[in-house]
């Protein structure tokens, strides 16, 4: 029997960042410059790819994040409508402080799943739920393995995403 019946919380799917007009101007200048350079060198397909990718990047930069429902129950971890059964979770880690400078950060649950694409999932937690969530994973014999934010996530956040 699980120590809990069901544990639920909600969080934004990603951190919402306010971007200035200068950020969008810089994006536009980069898109135009890179696209024009590609055309000058005769790489038309790459120019189209740059313009399309840059336009989509600008569109998604203005999109507001949705709120996602997370649930730990007797079957596993539910993220929105997707269920990660305990038997498919290889390991977990709950980060409550920055590993670099030991300062407190927003608690984050890292899950290593059996998925080939994006095997490590990071989930923001509420401060008052950290111990309960940790206990549920330990109770279900999920090994605890130290994990950190992927370098690509760190780079994207420093670029304003």
C-alpha cells in the first residue's frame, strides 16, 4: 500500500519570461542577416529554414505557458494526461538548492524514464510537498540518483527562453 492515496499539484509548463522590444529587434536582425548571408552563398534551403525557424521562435516567445496538473498516485506519476508508471521510472532526484553555490532554488523533481527522446524530465515542485514526494518514490523502490538541469536548458534560460 502506498503511503499516500493521491498527491496533486499544478505548475506552469515553463517559466514565463518577459521579453523587451529590443529582444525581438535583435531576433529580427539575426534572422535577416543570417538569411541574407545564406542567399548570398546560394544556400536557399538554409535561408528558408532560418527564416521559418526564427519566425517560429518569435511566435513561441510570445506564447504564455499553460498550467500543467501533476499527480502522484498508486500507479505512478501523471504529467497532464501522460502516465509514467513506477516500473518505467529508472531513478529520481529532488533538487532544493543550487549545486554550484548552495543557494535555495525552486524545488525541482528530476525523473529518469525509459524514453529514448528526452529521458530526463524536470518538474517544478511546491516547497511544502518535497518530503512527501521524496518518500513516495523511496516507498516505491525508485533509486535516488543525483541529476542536474541539462546544459541545453541552462543555455536556453541564459538566452532568455
